[in-house]
C-alpha cells in the first residue's frame, strides 16, 4: 500500500510541476531607467502571484540573442525600430512585441555650446553606431536644420544618406554606451545620447539637452518575447502589471516628463 501511495505521489508531481514551484519569469534589460521602471512593475506583478527576476546586461546588443536562445524569457530595453533592424539581420530569431512600455526622447548634449545653432564649420559630433539609434540621431540633426538626408530614407538613415552638410560637420559613430564620455573629448562639441545612458549620469533630457525629440517620436520601447511565447498567459500578466497607472505615475514622477508612458491606462 505504501509503495502504491509513493508511486501515485511521484506520478502526480511529474504531471503538475506548477504545484511544486512556479516558474520565475526572467526579464533581461540594461542598467539605468529600464531597471527602475521594471522594479516597479515586478512589485505590482508580485501582488498577482507572479515571480519575476530582472537580469541586467551591460551590453544591450546581447539581449535579443540571449532571448532568442532561450536564456531569458522576455526583454525590455529596445524601441520598435531597433527590433525591426535586428530581425532583418537575424530573421531566424523569431521575436515579437507583446507590450508597449515608454518613450524616451533622444537628445543632443554638450559641455561647449547651448544650442545646435551654435555649431561651427568643421565641428565634430558623436552619434550611436547602431543602425536605428544612429539613424535617429541623423534625423534629429536634419530636424535641427544642420544636415539634409536623401528623400525616402525612412527612420534608419546612415551617414551615406547625407546629401547636404553646409557646416561640414564631422559625424563620428561610437558605441551608444560611450556617447556620454565623448562629451569630455576636447574635439567633440556635441553628442547624441540615449536616455538609458543619460539618466544614470544625472542628465535630465528635458532640462539638459540642447536639442530633443518631441513627444511624437516613433521610437516606442517594448516588451519582447519569443514568437512561440507570444500568448503565454504569465507573460501577458506581466505586461498587464507593467501597463498600470501605478507604473505610469512612477515614470512621470521619477523622470519628470523626460520619459513618458507609451500605453493606454486609466488616468
């Protein structure tokens, strides 16, 4: 009888592992504002019985490969154009958006001038060297009237798409994480810096930038999953926890309007 009972228990446990321990959802991200917001979302998700772990990566270019490889469950660090460019280059990755998060306007910053209008002939500016953020910076330079790009280049132009550069601005492409440090280079007059690298340094885009994207930016950040997990109920519960008024209020208060919720919520 004891042997039968033991066998029955083992069989039950093998069929219902969820009764023994709930799977922890691992969300990959970069350091800085992404972690701050995710921590708030994790707190709310915990009230719904979800176990979520945040895994930080210093190199954001690894976040899509490790998600595709199954080493993490979700990632939350990138905007839609970056994901689209990644999937063009890596069509086998099979990654999909399962939720919108926030918008962080890209800005130009400087320790030498107060406006891009002060740029002089031959000045050097730095921009991120990845296709999406580099193109985003070039579009911002065009909006400021400093360069002109080919028509129809979309949202991922490159320096090769510049057709007019009256000031002969030298545009140097560097790793996105290194753009803040270039501000201390005597040769660099201005740098285009992503919010997730500006915020940890105490740089407030709305106050410290010399030229900033407006609220109509197409660069909405998202939560991404593997295609086969797009309808995973626990992952969608986490998205719901993120897309709450509590998280929206946290974003607006902490970042003083320099980062904005990109989802609908009950105000």
